[in-house]
């Protein structure tokens, strides 16, 4: 289906805006954290001497759609900082 992912994203946004329901972001957040760890592990497998510089994200846009974007950015930034705290030697 061509619009499958787009309609899912729109559904997530509408549920959040009209019902305050951001539970769909929980699944996205969990998958993102797993993928983040896999990516870092893969980088270290390929180059054990690498220095990985990770940064958090900044939101410069605050329109209506920015509400859910801000919510997701908080989750992504928390994922990065939590990973850094749990693995202090892996990220600069």
C-alpha cells in the first residue's frame, strides 16, 4: 500500500492532537532505542577505535504539528542521554 506509513503517521498525529494519546510513540521509541544500540554496536564492530559524537535535537518550529514533534524530540533526546549515561565510554 503506497500510503500505509503516511496514513499511520497522520493517525498518530490526530490521536495525539484530539485525544492526547501518544501511546503509539511508545512503540516507535522502543524500536528506535533498539536500533540506536544496534547502530552503535555495528559502528564499533567495524572500527573499534572510532569516536562517536552524538548530539540531541533542537526544535525550531512550534506550529500545531510541532506539538507532537516536540513530544517525539523529547523522547529521542532522552534516549540519547540515557544511552550516554548507561554507556559513558561509547559516545563523546
